C-alpha cells in the first residue's frame, strides 16, 4: 500500500514538473511571437516613412545645334507670319524640380521579411515612363503587373499621355481612375529637346526632328508653339496631334542688334535687303532707339515681318 502511495506521489511530481515546463514553453512561444511581430511592425513602419528617399533629378540642358543651312522663306506658312496669334508660353513643368522616389538599401533578411508583408496601396505623383518597379507596387500593382509595365518600357514602349497608360492591359479601370490625378508626364520643351528626343513625338521622324532643331536655331528659339507650322509641310493636322505633348520655355533670344548682316539674313522673318537695312539703322541710331517698331516705321522691315519678329524674343541693344 505504501508502495502504491509512492507511485502516485511520483506521478503527481512528474505531472507538476511537466505542467510547469509546458507553461514556460507557452510563455516562451508567446514572447517569441511578440518579438517577431514587433520586429515586423518596425520594418513595415520604416518602409513607409523614414525609409523613402527623394532624389532631385536635374534635367540636362542641350544647347541648340549650329545652323545647317538657309531656310527657304518661300515655303513658310503665310497665315502664321501675317497674324496667327501665338500660344501662351507654358514652362510650368520645367520650373518644378523633378523628383524620384527610392528606398535605402537593406540586408537580405530585411528584404525577405518585407516581401511577405501585405502591400499597402499608396497614391503619389509619378511618371509612368520612369517610375520604378517597386514604386509601381506601392501604387497598387502586383509584382507581375509592375514587371509587365517595365518589360513594355524596355522594349521601347512609351506612355505619351495618361490615356496611353490606361490602355495597358494590366491597368484596371478602377486603378486608373484612382491614379489618373497623380500621373505626371512632363511635356517636351521644344526649346531644349534635341532631335533624338523629338522623335518620341507622334508624326515626327528624322526629317521633321532635324527641321525643328534647325528652325529653332534660325529663330533664336521658339516664342510660341504655333511657329512649328511655319516649317515646310508641318501642317495644322500634325500640330494638333502633338500640341498637348509639348511646351515652350522662354527662348535665349535673337541677337538682332549685334549679328552680322549675313547671319541676320538667315532669320525666317528677315530678307537680305532688310538685313542690310538693319545694319545701317543700328549704325546710325542709339541703342535706346533700336526697336522692331522703329524698324517698321523707318520702312526697314515689312509690316508682316515686323509683326512676326515682334513676337520673338529679341536680345536688347546694348
């Protein structure tokens, strides 16, 4: 009987020891879960706020190319020279510094944890032509969808307008409706773009790209978008097809009062005889008297050429 009591006592002791061990095991497991959850929460928090790095991307300004040859004035659009109202120069896109979003580098362990976290959908301004695959996922696209957009761009695809982005098969209507106000595709500045950049515009091949740069040089810079229609065969239909994709920053200006006669005659609004008259006029007049209106009143410039030249930016006489 006493032996039975000893056995029961031994069993009770083992049960208590096992129960205590189980309690400690459960507590340890809960502590481990808490620590893991806290670590994941910290990583997730860092991803959304202090981890984001904004990089200011300055655009390189490309100087205009030297004149290729004399422009044929007989091929100009007479309706433009005789009084087409110029568009308002819009350079707001260029005034604001462009920004890109990047994440700071992290260890492989941290990135592995992040990959398992539920995605948090964000909305921020982005250029669909340059936004990173990671930021596309921030915007709500899956990794596969984001990579599909990247593959399209790597093959030479380009989104010229926000509606082009909407046509992508991976962009659902509901997603586009949310992101449309945030799509920021900079307009191409025709006073800064080189001939290669101009090829991105619809209807512009190597011929017109070269002509746009050449005519810009002759003008001393475009003062209005409509001046593109003064290029031979650059009609209103072609202009309408790209008008919303381009902008016109303030041009460098035409050195009317300092260029030699031969260079003056290369300007689309100045004939050879007018170039000779301008040289004579500025030789016998003070800089304060040298204006386009004064040239018109003196009969040096024809009324049509004076009107067209007055729309251009002229470097003031010194």
